[in-house]
C-alpha cells in the first residue's frame, strides 16, 4: 500500500482504528467554540465525527493519505524567503 501511495503522489499513508471515544468530548468542545470555521458539515454530523461506524455503517478502519503541494504561483525561492523571515522576525 505504501508503494502504491507513493506512485500516486502521496507523501504519507496510514491506517487507524475507529475507536475515537476518548476524543469525543474534545471534538464537541472544538465544535462549540466554532473552530471548524466554514466546514459546517463537521457540526452537522455531530457526534458521528467521533463515531465513524455511525457515519458510515460497518467502518472498522480509516485510511488516510497526505499529499504535500504548493500553490502554482509559489516563487522558486520560497524556502530562502521563509528562512529569512524566521531569522529576522518582526
């Protein structure tokens, strides 16, 4: 699976179980504070976000994939600019 993910351009892939019961209270507080911004679907799903098997019945694992990318108009020297910014904050 790792090799296929790399072939498809993903930077990382992982598989996790779906027992998120220990995170449910934190999720509900996060939503209550509005930290989900314009992602209204997160609040609409309520506790199902912490209970994936309720969101999609029969779910036993979640596969996640990460793809790193930069916007097309990112300057070629973006790293040097960022390092300079970090070196001279203010």
